[in-house]
C-alpha cells in the first residue's frame, strides 16, 4: 500500500507540475529505502519496481519498458553494491548516498529523453534534486534511529 | 538448487529483459494503445482533484496577473490623462493670455519686484497701446495706482500704497477733500483732513477731480478707523483699500478723457 502511495505521490506531482520540472522520483526513492534498510524479500521489490515503472511508462513516457528497466537496474545495482558494505558502515548517511546515486542516474536518463533547452534542463534537474534531498535526510534519520535501536 | 542471491539475479535480469523487450516491441503490440488509454482513463479518476487544484492555482495566478496588468494599465492611463489635462490647461491658459494681451482694456502684471512690492509693478502695455504717464490704473474698478513711466511695450505703475504717490480724494459722505498716500508697507492713509472733520469709520473715499488724468469718483477705499496718526508731519486717518493688492494679476488703465467719453 505504501508503495502505491508513493507512486501516486509521484504521479500527482507529475499532474500538478505538468512537465514543467522533472518530477522527483519518490517511488524509486522509497523502494530503494525499503530494499536497503529492511530484510524483506528483494525479489518482491524488484517486481514492485518493474510494475511501478511499467505503469509510469504507460501513463506518462509512452516508451513502455524504459522506466521499469531503469528502476529495476537501479535497484539491482544499489542492492549489489550495498551488499559489499559492512554492517558497521551502513549508516544513515551511507544509505542516503546509496539511494541518491541511482536516482541521480535515473534523472540523467530522463533528461536525455526529455529534450529541452540546456538551461531549462539544468534548472529542472536542480529543482528535482532539491525536492529529493529533504526526503533523503528524513529517511537517513529514520535509518539511523532504527540502527541505534537495533544496537541498543 | 539455486540460492537466494542467484534467485534475485534471475528475477532482476528477467525484469530487465522484459523491460527491454517491451521497449523494443511495445510499438508493435496490438493492444498497446488500448492499454494506455484504459490506464489513462482509470488514473484520471484519482488525479482529478490534483488537476482541478492545478487549474485553480493557474486561474488564481492568471487573475492576479491580469489584475496587476489592469492596475498598471490604469496607472498609465491616469498619467496620460494628467498629461493631457495639463496640456489642455496650458493651451487654455496660453489662449486666455493671448486674449488678455489682445484686449485693449486689460493689462497683465508682468513683474513686481519684492524689494518694491508695495511701491510699483510693471504691466505689459505701453506707448504702442496708447498709455501715457499719469493715467490711473484700476483693479475691478478700484484704484490701485498711477502710470509712472511708459515704454513702447510696457509701463511701470506706481502703487497707491507707495509713499511717493499722492492722490487727491474726497470723502463721499461729507464731500471733504483730502489726499490719499501710502506708507510703503501695504497700507494707505487719508491726509490733510481738517481737525473738525465729520469723517467717520465706514465712509467711502474716492478720487477727486484735480486734473485731466484723474477722473473723479473712482473708489479708493473706506475709512477703517477714526484714530488720527501723523504721517510725515500730517494728520492721517487709516483707510481700508478696495483693491486687493495681494491678488494683483490684471489691471486696466483709464484716463479722464476715456472716462468722459
């Protein structure tokens, strides 16, 4: 249900902003957060990412399979690299970096597809990143608290 | 048996593969458009409030924008209006000034020096307009002075409040003849009345016939007090001037001959 909420949050933002800025990838952000910070089945996250991306493509991009492929790839890469990090290094800051990095690449991919003037692209990209960072900070704080309570 | 990690890789690669296949072949799918239309129709329902909110915000923004534009337009029009009114007033004033200048009766006060405020002023009529020294100068029919010097296109008028201008006058009610003189400070006085004079406050003083240039009966003012003062050794009674020397814009010059005619 929470995944659906984040997907709709992203969708509503897309409707509200009507393509004036790059909409923040809140759905992928939440998926990454959940997949990196919980012990739930990663396969479940993979297919949620696939379904969410596919729905997004059908609704918005028209390039069916593009977003789903990017989401799944981002998720796999983040999870794969994350698995090499020792448990003591999986801090809130590190988690937020591992969430932000795939999103950064997804945003770059979107910029390539979007096709606007260079100045507008940069502006849209910066606004998107500015919208993502506060949520990242919140997730980092949640994760740090969770780690602290687990260690207590 | 495959372990969990391998399973994840297989699922992940399958998902990516399906995505790539969809990306490549989605345009050729028979029902691709139908699925897209259906999903749009379904998603339009939850998106409706957001769309309405967006439209409302856009309308509000447009309303503010149009109002702002309207205000700026009104400001511009107001400025234009003021500018046009000013232009109109200036052209009216110029036309009025021309009319006054063309009029043979009325002369405009063109200069009044602060240092000789109560003594003299200049008017825009002169010899070419038939003025000669000694002619009386009136404001709305009341005496304000006498032409002292005349040039071709302008003249100097000596004010009635000047101490050097002595005007023969008569108290209308008692028919006593005296002289009106100023004190260079804006006041005028009635001089040389006999000690047993019956002149009292409120009585009218006008010009008395003395020469051709000074016709009789031109109002000068009224006696404003019965207390006697001495001005230059002569007994003086204060007069209230009929003319308003503080609002001296237009005057007319009159000679006795004209008055008679």
